[in-house]
């Protein structure tokens, strides 16, 4: 395994460590996952970005008509 040195803003590092700790992973694992995703020469057939794939299915029981009503009321 290779070692990589990065220059990152202190605030970003702090937030990344907190994010990683809450999810039970290391910052190294997060960076490796990101780099693997963007460097993948054969992206998934869905073409969805990794963040979108991670939330897929969250609203399985969502009602599209209710959502449209919500948007119509919000943007009046």
C-alpha cells in the first residue's frame, strides 16, 4: 500500500475526522473510496455519482404527487 501526503485546510481535516468518526471509518478509507470512485475506468451502468448511489432507495415509499404539491406550494 502506498503512502500519500496531502495538503488540506485545517478546518476541512477537522470536519473530515468528525464525519469519519461518526461513520466508523478512517479518513484514509474515505479518501481511498473517493479516489477509487473517480479513477474507475468502468463506472457503473447507472452513471450515478457515488453520493447519489449511496442515497438510492431512501424514499421508496415516497408519493410523487405529494412531492409535486409540496414543490408547488413552496414556489408560489
